């Protein structure tokens, strides 16, 4: 299993909105960054990702599960852009803030710290466990 982080502004698409989509989930569309697209192309069904509220909140609020492999993004006619489908998996009881993540030496190399603008990011297993621990998820999923 691989781990990821999905960033979204809560006023545009929040974790609560994802939860309302139910088990079917929804496509993670509108991504127009090659690195983020390539990350989605590498995802497998069942991979988990942190759901991070950007710009407002600045914290990891939930965990999403990849429920469909990369496919054409239906929000564009440009065949270069693909997306995966995700669904809500679990709430994070004590959402870690960006400030807390940056202050944690174990997370100094995390993409969230180093590549702040990347909307879909890889997360290492060690980073996954540490952020889960910080968020009150023990043992980590």
C-alpha cells in the first residue's frame, strides 16, 4: 500500500463534502500539475491519503481511500489530464496543523513541508505513522 496527501480548500471541496459522496466517492478532478497527475497515475485501489484543508484551516482533517484507478478527467477535453476517484475513509480526531507538522523533526522531509503548493503528494510510511499518531489515530490505519 502507498500513502498520499490530497489538498483542497474547504470552501471549494471539504472533507465533509467528500463524506457526503458516500461509498461511491468522487473523482479528484481539476488537477493541472504534471507531478500531481503522475502521483495519481501511480495510485492503486485501496491506497490511503490524508485529506488536507489548505488555505483555510491548514490541517489534516481526514483520510481518503482511492476507489478507482487513474482515468480521464471529465472536467477537460485535454487527454493529458487524468484523475483517480477517492472516498472518505476516516476522520482524524485531532487534526494536526501545518504548523505542528513543520515543527516535527520527523516530518522535515515531508512533501507537505518541502513542496507546499503540490496538490497531490506522496507520503512515506514513516510520515504516515507519525501524522496518524499526531492526529490521534493509534495504531495507524
